[in-house]
């Protein structure tokens, strides 16, 4: 019988659209509009692939909803720059 080895594992949610508009008092508006990819990886997910144990897996809809929550609740300066938003 042949055995398989999981060398690496990852999963996530792709193409989550983030749009944030900041309206300033003087009428000036800034907009951030980009797609986010959330990728979770690590050895702790191996049991999901080898034993069907999904207790450590975060549902992709939960990942998407977390991205939406952060985009709405973080201060504008942390959302307007994609690299800063990604680090949050």
C-alpha cells in the first residue's frame, strides 16, 4: 500500500472586495478599492487533510466576514493603504 505525505497545506478566501470611502469636511473624498486574499497555512492543518479533523479550520466565509469587519472598524489610515491593512 502506498502512503501519501502532505508536504504543505494552505487554504483561504480569494477576491474579497474591500471598498472604503473617507469623506472629509472640505468635500474631499478618498477611496480605497482593492481585492484581498486571505491565505492560512501551517503544519497544524495537516490533520484536516489526513484525518478529516477540521476543528482548527476557519471557514472561508468567516475569513471574508473578518476582512469586512476590519475594513469597516479600523481607522481610515489603516485601511486606505493596502500594505498597512494587510498587516492588521
